[in-house]
């Protein structure tokens, strides 16, 4: 398979980047997208050129590190996969492929295709947890009966890996799907309801402070999410937020 | 409570509620216009009531104007803020792969509807205000139907109205259905609500187009 890669190159956070063309031959359809980039980087290193920097870690769709906007879509044209799960069989011989970093002011480019997604960490730190009293009276979480539907929905929300595809896909660079998943996974459970009002207000305030855009319900985030996080979470977060704000 | 004023969710809910209010107004406006197809007297009676009732004139009308202005101003403010959340744009952006044209272009369909409102105010609202409150003419309960038909004599104006209603339909196709999501409604009834909202978004503008064409060809 012969490809023309158009890759965003940027020396560092302060430098101005640009798209650079890289013709690449010998790509096999069974390669993952990241393996294809590994092949390119080996060639660049052998030529004495700077390899392309990109995020990756587990390479099995769990960690959420691999990002990449591929031909205008986060994680490329396949559905419910991360970039490491995307295979070259999704492309054709002779294709031109644009590879860019996830774009959002809240996700500044570190170098080439690597972006700083620590804004998500700060949203999580603002309230995405349950405080546990460890004074010796701790009750086993499993001792509290939980409605099966709520347990399932909380689990689904908790499968969010914080990859940032929702932000990258959204025309407004909104982080509402991520934040709402983190709000929902606790709001649905009795253990999380104690701090529910403070949590949603703090997490939304942090999300806004990070400079993400507003949600306009295009639904692009849900379509592009590798874990299929539902828009229902955003509606739930809106309800939680309004309820918390009105009650003061 | 102070945080809610500046929050993204509060803005989103405000947009949804003002939009829902305008949708309700649209239904009321359509209902009155529809009477013009069936009965000249009914249309004159309804128009005269709306044009002279103090509650409508001095309470509901200002509320409506506030709702319209708020919806458009907030729409522009959000568009500017959202654009500024991504300073460096993608070299290749495939928005059509994951979102409808309507949802991605609400600002353009909104501008088209705003432009139409300018024409509509010029055609009906401004002359009405001048007639009643500037020239202080005597009340003529039978004048409305004739004025309506006179406006749709021009094929250019009729065509402009029809095009504007197409943009209104495109705006409503996303806006009406998504306003429920914004106010937190996403449950087992959502599929039905979405179907109703989309049917409304097509039926009402098509109805307005029918009324415009009816008066153009029957004046």
C-alpha cells in the first residue's frame, strides 16, 4: 500500500507548525495506524531526520493516550475505536491521509501530534471522586443495594478513557461529554450522591475555566467516542447542574 | 447562584428556553395565519384581537421582542466564544461524518431567519406600529386580510418568504429537538419527542409557505 501522509509538524509549543508531506510505501493493510507511523519514523530516523512525535501507550484501546485527528475525524474513519485499534485496511492504496493533533485551545500542542490534555485531569480533580471516611466506620460499597439500570449506566459512563476525541470532534471544542461522563458515573450511585451538588458545580466551573467551548448538541462527540459514551450523560449533567444551582 | 450566570450550561439552557418560547410563538402565529386560508372574517377577527388587546400589545409583544433579541444576541455571543475555543483550525475537517449540516450551521440558518425578520418587520410590524401609535388612525377591524393579500402580490417577496421558511425549517430541525436535550430531557420519551420536533420543524414552515403561495395566487 502506497500512501501520501500530510502530517502536522511543530517543533514545540511556542513554534508555528505546518503540514509536511511524507510519501510512504510498503504499508500493509494489517498494520495498525500507529504501526504505520512507527514505519515512517524508522525511515525518518534512518535518514537522520526528526521522527514524528505522537502519544501512545497501551496500544489496546484502554489507556486513551493515542489521539490524532485523521482525515478530519478523531481516531480516523472507523467507529468506537482508538487510533491504536484503527487498521490500515480502512484505507486504500494511493490515499492521501491528513494527520493532525487534536485541536482545542485547552489542549495545547506540545510537539508535532502530541497535545497536553491535563485540562481533563484538572476537571477530574475538581470533583470527580467520592470522599471516603476512613475513620474505621467504612462501610463496604457492596452493602448498599443499587438499581441494576443505574449500575449499568454508571458503569457505561465510567468506561470513558478521557482520550479527548469528544473535544476534537466537536466544532466548538466542547468537553461536555467527558465532564458529563465523570459527573454521571458518581451521580447515578448512592455513594456519589452525597457530594453530587458540589461535584457538578466544581467540575463545570473547571471545565469552563479551561476554555472549552459550549455544547450545541451536534452529537459529533457521541459518534466519535471510542467507548460509545452517550449524550444522555450531558442531559443528566445539565439536570444535576441546574438542580444544584437552584438549590444553592 | 452567581456561578450559574456565567456557566456554559446556563447559557445553553437559556438558548433552549428562549428557543422553545419562540417555537410556541411560531405555532400561535401559524394558527392565526392559517385562518386566512379558510375565512377572511376569522383572520380579521383574530388579527384585530391581537393588534388591539392591551395584554398582547403591552405585555406579550415586549416579552416576544425580548425573546427574539435575546435568542439572536446569545446565539452570536456563543458562536464567537465557541469559535475562539479552537484558535488553530484543522487543515482537514470532516464535520459531515459525525454531525448533521443543520446542527453545524445553526448560525447561518439563524442569520437567514434574522434577515427575514428584518423584512417581515418592515412589511408588517413597522407599518402596524406607525398606523396605530404614530398616525393614530381609527381602528378598522376589517383591514388585515386585504393588507395581507397586498403583501403577497409581489412574486419576489413571496419567493423571499418561501426561501426564508426553508431556512427556518433547517434551523428548527436541529434547534427544536435539541432544546429538550439542553434542558436535561433525555429519557425513554426522547425518541418520540425527537420525531414530534422534527415533524413540527417541517410542517410549520411548509404551512407558512403554503399560506404565502395561497395568497400570491389568490389575490
